[in-house]
């Protein structure tokens, strides 16, 4: 019943547009003075903010599908249509108004000072979250720390505040939240509430983003002008703030990695398929979206299983270039076993042997089973066009209702593993990632995956080619680790953008090596063929087109080809390949054209 109340309040408190403000005689009538009376009112209001902010599991998982790690058929449309000044919808300020109203009125509640302080910290946290989203999407933007009176035209139609100014205000809010939010166990229950450690973790994430963004980008894309000396120097300040936030969490002893050496072949995937992860895994989950079968609060209208196996709703596929980044169990690069680029000719079975244990817990590899090990499942080339099919979020359960049944997988919005890798990266960017720092962070994450930890002293040529211009071996290895540990967790877009590696987003995606056409393949290693790739000439003489067969299903189309015509690695989605493009302006979305037209004080992002 409480959850229905929260949903209703969310509608009441959030769904108020600017037009409503201008037309209502009293725009605050919904949020009237009788509401803030006691602690319960603060709980209800902040729970509403939480539920309005955190993503559904599908939005969360989909966050990486348009990045370098995945091959996705919507890539072309995303990097063209998505960046259209006439279609942008990133200019909503409703959530901010609700947060500012809360901060102005929550003091009316009759509560002890420590309760007041905690919930005031929560309000500052959400204002910081709102502006983090704005800065990372559109850069410079108007900053408001109070509710705007509908008659205040100067405030309503003000111009954009500088990115550096907004970022400093974000840091002020995050510091306030870190100092005032409580870290007591009651606020860490089921990892669903904002608390001191959530604020610290998000401070670290934001500061790492801004610190590396200032380092790797020569210009402020809001203006197209180089950073001032002061703005450039601030990058180091943000990196140091990231380190201090991570160290406070690490020294607290409250969180740690889930690691049982006897369960390393399954424990990573268990984090994402446990139907009640928050209740059992609070050691690693710092903040999560909690779903609960008892209250029939499920995470999507379709089962997450459906999205992992049903091509009607999703066709997730990993990019082979990314798959190559998984290390061997002995800590050496897979690609180092081969001369030159001969690793691209490795068979699927060769690719999956002796690798980082997360590989088999992230995608279908030979031996993958479901239903308690009773049924083998090969990669489905009809569903997953590159051949690398995700299992990271796939339940083991098999039943007739798995397509439409509700599921209750909790969504980890912030994990302790990220704190460790944020810490390592910030230290590396400051030139301070010693072997001791490495052992206290990256080593723990790698060993949890069964990989021998080796402190890097020389750059892996494959990783140096993957991230052009980066030569520091420690930074390259931390980037490798982030990609593997957090794939399908909605972090890769931000990483690629802050590293100034946008070209990776539109680089040619590749799939598994097919040694020959018209030859049956056994990709699950059970001795029975499960896939076959055929090819036929198209109307354009000499161009081979894939016809893929999987368990009686067939897919044909001009989008998919083999690199060598009748053999080679899969080249998915070729029809629009030449139209992919990237440019500097795309590190930020444009300000919506309608907003610029309505407000003469708003300027557009550089290049748009």
C-alpha cells in the first residue's frame, strides 16, 4: 500500500510543468504547508524523489548498448536522430523544483536535529544528482538553488551559468550530503536509501568524471573555447576529491567485495540474477533499486529473461574488440598468445578457454547451461548478431512463462567494486597509483574473477591501440578492468565521453570468427551442431550476405557480412555503416531548439 502512495505522490509532486506554474494562481497548492509535519513526511517525500530518479532495470541495462562494447542495430539512428536540436527533451526542470521546494520547507517538520540534518543532506544529494545529469548532457546550464516565483521573469529566462560554476555548486551539495547524511544501519537497510556512503560514492563518481573530463578535453564544449587556466587546474582538485571520498568508504569497513574462492565461477553473475540481492548482498551494494516479490513490485513489464533471449524486444550483442580485452587466468592478455593480429582468427572455443571467469558469467560460452545445468544453450546468432550473447542478467529459471513473468532482480546503482576502481583511476591520473594502491583496489577485483593480479609496468599493445594516445600502462589496465567489471551497468557512455574517446562509439563492430560457410558449428561444446552460416551473392556482384541458421530459425539480410566474403569475422549492420560519424560537438547534446527560441538569453552548445 505504501508503494502505491509513493507512486501517487510522485505524480502529484513531479508532473507539474512550467506552463502550470504560469497559469496557476498558487503554484504551490499541491505542496501546501500542512505536509511537512514530522519524520514520516520527510520519509515519504524523499522516497518519492528516489523512485522518480532511479532507473528501471531495462533502462539501466540499455545504457551500454550504444557504446564500443556492444554491436547494436540502432547505433546509426542513435548517433544521428538522437542528436537533433528539434527533438531534444533534456530541458525539464520539474524535478529540480520539487527538490528546491523540499529544501525550503522541510525545516517545518518537527524532528530532532540529527533527523533534520540527515534529510536535509538527502535534499542536497538529489539537487547534486539533478545537476550532474544536466552538466554531463548539456554542459553549462542555468543554476537555481531556490524555487522560482512564476512572476520572476529574470530568473525564468536567465542565461546559462558556466560549467565550472555549476560543477562547483554540485560539489558543494555533495559535500553537504556527505557531512550531514547519516551512515547508520537503518539508512543502509536493503541498500535502498540515500545515506552518507551513497553520497560519498556518487561524489567520487562525479569528481572522477569531471577531473578526467578537464584533463582529456582541451575545450569546454558548451562554448567551444579552451578551458581557462583556473578551470583546467580544477581538474586535479576533482581527482583529489574523488580519492578522499573513496578512501573514507574504504576505511569505514562497511562494504567489501563478495568473494568466496569456491564460488568464483558463479558469484559475479549472482550479483545480477539474485531476485533479492539487496537483502543478501548489502556488503557490496551501496545503493540499489530494490524489487520485492512480497509486495509484487517487479522490475519491468517483461521479464529480464525476455530481453536476453527474445529478438522481438532486444538483440544484445557484444563487440569482439571488447571481448578481446578479457585477460587469461594467469593475468596475461589473450592477444599476446598470437603473432600480430592472428588472434582475430581464433575459434570461439579457443577464445573462451582459460579466460577471466567473468567472461563465462557475462556471455554465453561453451558449456553454458540453464535450468540447474540440465539444458545446454549455444550462442544464438539469430538473436545476437555478433555471436557474443549476454547472460549477465539472465535468470537460470526456465518455464513456459519466462517471457512474460515478472522478475525481481535488484538493480545495483552503485557497487563497492566501482569505489575501488574509481580510487585506482583517480590515483593513476594523479600519477600516484603505486603497487600498494593497485593491491588495495584493482587486485581485489581481478582476483575475485580468478585472474592473477600483475602490477603493470609496460603497456599492452592491444589496449594501447584500443585507446589511441594513452601510453600509461596502469591507466590502460584500469580502463580494461572498468569495461569488463561494469559492462551492461550504464557506465560506459560516461567513461568514453570523459576519456575523450568518442570515436570508439562509431568504430566498426565485429563478431566471432566463422572459419567457413556451409559448415555446421558446435558453439556450446556439447558435440551437437547448433549454428550454421551460409552466404549467397547479392544483386551487388561480389558481396556476400550472411544467412544464419540457429535451431531452425533463419535470418538473412544485407546488413551482415563476413570480413573475407566466404569466411572471417562477422561484420554486423553494414547497410548504414558509411553514415556513422562522430564530431567534437557530440560530447554534449544540443540545447533544445524550442528552449533557445523561447529564451533570448540561452545560447546553443558549440557546433550545434
